[in-house]
C-alpha cells in the first residue's frame, strides 16, 4: 500500500480487470445515484475480502484512530498496537497506505467536513474536530483539498454529502454480511474459525 502513496498508477495495475467491470456498472447506472452507490459499495466490499487479514497491531491502531476521529497521539496508537514508535511507523503504512500521522490528518479533516456539512460554523467544526483554531483547519483544508473549507463544501450538497456517506456505510455493511455467508465461510475455516477484517479509510 505504501508504494502507491503520491503516485498516479493505472487502476487496473492495482485492482485488476474488475475495474473495467466496475466502470461499466457505474456507467449503466446513469443518473441513478442510489444504484451507482449500491454497485460501488458491493464491489468495494468484495475487493476488501481479497487481501489477507491485517496484522492485529495495525488493526488496533487503526481502530483507535477511527474511534478518536484522528485525534489520538502517536504514543497512544503505539500503546494500543503494542509496538514501539518505529515499529508502528514501519508496519502501519504497508497495510493502510499512509503513515499514522497522515491517516490521522485525513480522519480529522473528514470529521471537520462532516461537522461543517451538518451546519456547524467553521470555527465550531474546527474545534470540534480537534484543530487548534479555524486558521489551522483552513490551512489543512487548503493542503488536502486545495481550497478553503467553504469553497470545498460549496461543491457538495451538504444533505447529499451525508446521504452518500451514510448510504455507502450502510450498503457496505449489508454487502459484507451477505458476502460473508457465501464467500468467507472457507476463509473462516482456513483461519481456524477466526473472522478476518481489514481497515478501510472510508469507514
């Protein structure tokens, strides 16, 4: 995963020929957003099962990052993982694709945007997401999205933003449940009855 950071790579080189099928499915959905999101969620949840289970320390660190919405310190992540800082710094990017610090930035930014889309003022969204102040959030938004928070949000319909995010999460949960009853039974047996899981930045 870490080899893909800051690189432009053809999707087929990473995900295989299924990308073309996905593109065809999305094109077939046309203007029906719900159908497109359903197809995307189903494909992503199936792709999720293709990789091996993450190392438990990485999963513990990722779970803590998600729980705290990116505000956990590196020291806390290392403690949850049971690794030293250097081990976490080496192993985490290989399975998540970002360093712990970079992943925390993404999650913290997403939380601020979620709050902003929900109607909170910029200053309140910034503080609620863990930024020092509104200026800090504005700087991060420009670094990550190339524009101010207000300009970024203006490209989204705030209601649609929430609906799309919730739809993808709910649909992925349903698809994973359905897929687990069909495709993961053999995997569960191979893993000694333990269910595998993989961290997703989209969660």
